[in-house]
C-alpha cells in the first residue's frame, strides 16, 4: 500500500545568536533593550538563500523604520539587518542590507572595504524582504536569489545587525567581532559555511 501524501522536502538550516558590541552597556540592574537576536539561514532549492532575523526585547523603545516612512540615507545608518557573503578563500565579497521598512541594498566589494558596484538596482523585485512585529518581537525574512549571490557551491557568511535606539545611538550585533570593535567587513567574522542547493 502506497501513501498518496507528497513527501515534505526538509531544508537544512543553521540558527546562530548574534552578540552585541556595545561600548556603553546598561547597568546590571537595567534590562537590556534587546534581549536576543537570532538568525536562521538556509539554502533553498534552486540556489536561493533565505535569512530570518528575529529580534526580541523592548522594541517599542527602538527606532525601527516603517514602510510608510523609509529611513533617509544608507540603510545601515538605522535599524538594519545585514549579511556578508563570499566564496571561500577569495577577497571579493558581497554586502546585503535589509531594512524593516522593506528596502534592501546590495553591493559587490573587490577587496576589504573597496567598493566594486551596486547589485540589483535595476530590479528591486529581485529580492524579497518581509517583516512582522508582535509583542516584543521583530522578525525579518529576506530571500536572496542566485543571480545576486557569489557563484560558488559553498558560501561563507557573516551575519550582523545595526540597532538604533530612541536617542539615535547605534548598537552593533554580529556572530563574531574579531577586530575588537564593530567591523562587519572583517572576514574573520564570517564564520558560517553554507552549501547551495541547485536542484
């Protein structure tokens, strides 16, 4: 007897916690504004990469861009989630910025902080960014299509976030802060490896 149920395709996923680099941490008796910031990454069939950022805490005290009031200037100057992706053992890499307002930006870099050119500006619909907010939780999901990713069967990733407080100060989160200061472009902070699914 055979089952008529369609098998469910299981997508391997990696979930990591980001760490804050805050030069002015709160006093011990003061609850942190952000309690946790988790990121889940997975490779989808066809070669896309899906990122899910989940920020929990007192989000009502943060400056979070809204769809009807996108932030002025570069996205990374405000609350923003980011990914740095390259092929292993190469110097060129790509930076992706995702705003809770729904905007995104992507650029290719030739070397450390040496800008090459922007990616995908001719078609904003290439990349999908969605978010939800509910009871102390902000969730942002971004799906990066293959044409915006480095051409490699294995990718090296660094995941990070900028959090803007109500006083305008910025807090920097990443898997690892190798430079002893916030520097998301530092390749030693790109600690994840992800195999691309091309079927």
